[in-house]
């Protein structure tokens, strides 16, 4: 198993490419399009035009780039959308790499009334917003056999910066819209955001005892009130999220 500084996961190309662009100091979107990229083994090949050595990593689940930086080696992993895709791809990666931490980046929907578009939020806890086993005595959001919520790593949260909000993040396999946001807000009054990956990544990292934090930028409000801005592009949100994560990695310990 190869030791690396961090695994950074995102669901979609549009969410992982801004992270690679900042790392490499170039426009990575065209050169690294996962639908056109040649898959190679762990030996990898340098990407053309890369400012640092970057290797494409083939994977049966997801798609990765191993980047050699001044902060140590970082695996950027595009997992695919959803809980199962995230758990599968991250589990595969953890069988091959031993990271100091795992960080989830990208966009999220805003739930709390105080949450605004462009807010960057770090999860202090993660729960499954669509899980409901209350008929068997479990709390809403709790999967049987698992804790009510998975905690975010306190050391990572201590390095996110004063402008980043921290609180409960929800995840599920259903999009939260104005149609169903009322139930979600009633069941989870302290939740700041919702997405489709963070809780699954938190559960996998808890099983492996690896520090984890999801740092997402709010791209839309699930049920906006009159007069509120309610949407920005996923790429813009992902770029803001990526910048906070890279600052965190600059401040944190390295391998």
C-alpha cells in the first residue's frame, strides 16, 4: 500500500477539474476529459503541459489522477454521482493507497435558512438525509448498525479558515428540491447542506479510521425564498471548494 498525503474525491468531471486546474496551473478540462483519456496503470504517464508530475490512474470504479506536489502526493478521484459510486470508488482507492486524510469537494444544495449561494461549508457531521428506519427504533438519517451521524475530523476542520461555515451535512440518492425540502428541514433543522456523496465517504473513512472532511460550495438553494439568488454553475462552486481544500492542505501536515 502506497502512502500519500491525501485523497480528494469529487463526483463529476466538472467538480474535479477545477481542483486539477489549480494544482497544475493550467486549463485541465480538455486534456483530462475522462471520456477521452487513455487509462494506464499505476506507473502512469505525465500529462502533457502539466506543471507538476501528474499520472492518470486506471480504476474499475471512478477515475483518478495521482499528482506530485509540494504538499506530497495527492490522489484526485472522480467517483461518479451517488452514494454507491462514492463508496465503491473510495473503497477501491483505500485498498491501494494509505492517505493522511480524505477530502470531498464540489457543490451542494443549501438547506438552512441562513445558507446562501456561494457559501463554503465544511461538515462537522454527516447523516443520510433519505434514510428512515424509525419504524425499528432508529433515528431519522441513521442506517441500521451505524451511528446517528459520522463526525468530521476536528483537526481538518480547524484548518478550513474563518470564512467557512461548519455544521451538519446530509446526503442521499434523491435530489432535494422545493417539493420535498420542507420535510428535510423539519427532520433535520440543523442541517446546512445536502448532496449525494459526503455521508457515504464519511462512512467509508470511519470504517478505515481515516480523517475525513467534506468541503462543499453551495451552488443552489433547495427551496429558495422570494428575492434570494438560487443558482450558480457547478464549476464555479467546485472552484471555490477546491481553493479552500488546497489552502487546508498547505496548512496541514504532509507526507
